[in-house]
């Protein structure tokens, strides 16, 4: 029964504010559940509370916002690492492009954390078009230069990352605004 109480406490803690009274009501029923069924009952309450939390508009907004922020900063840090590794390879253009891209992604992550998903969509859309233009032109701009195909591959990778970030930002905004949460 102690494990069941622990699970039930977790269910109450996980439940979003709109479902907190439901979780409290379920916890009040626990003493009346037969001991051999208490753990399953509490586990079911925890699973339901987790589902409520995962589909809670406020949670989705926060997870998308800070998830994208962490990914943007992480992508930028990986780009910095790559730029520093290639800096000594006698390819200043390559490392310059990589450092610039890393700065853009890192700044995008910070701005997402500060300004939210609406700002991500507003700034990410022009950045996506610039990234697409660069990806299309990368082969001809750096044609014959060392690492020209590598730059093109990085440009395509950045387009994919930006596109995914925009899709997440727009989908999360639509879901949360349909749930009454303004971002």
C-alpha cells in the first residue's frame, strides 16, 4: 500500500492544474481500494495524469519553446566545435561559414527561450529562405575550393534543422492556441 501511495502522490504532482481536483479525488478513493488492487489503481491514475500533462496546452508550449531553445543552442555549440576543428585546416572560408551558422543557431535558441514560439516562427522563416538560397548556391560559390561538397552538405543539414524547428514551433503554436493558451 505504501508503493501505491507513492504512485498516487506522483499522479497528483504530475497532473496539470486543470486536473488537480480529479487527481485529489482519485487519491481520496485509494484507501477504499482492496490492497491487492491498490498498486494497479494508483499506476492507472499516474498513467492518466501523465497523459493529461502531455496533452496540456501549457506543457506543450513550454516543452516546444525550451526544447527548441536547447536544440538551437546545442546546434550552435556543435557548429562552434566543428569550426574550431577546421580552423587550422587552412580553410578560412569554411570555418567562417560554420562560425556564422553556429552563431545564428545559438542566437535563435536564445531568442526562442526569451521571445517564445511566435518569435521563432517570425525569425525562422526568413532564416530558412536564406539557408535554402545558400544551400542551392553553395556548390557554385565554393566550386573547386576544398570542402565545397562538405559546405553544401552542411547547408542542406541546416535547412533540414531549420525546417524541423519551424514545423515544431508552428504546430505547437496551433495546438496551444486552440487550447486557449496565447504565446
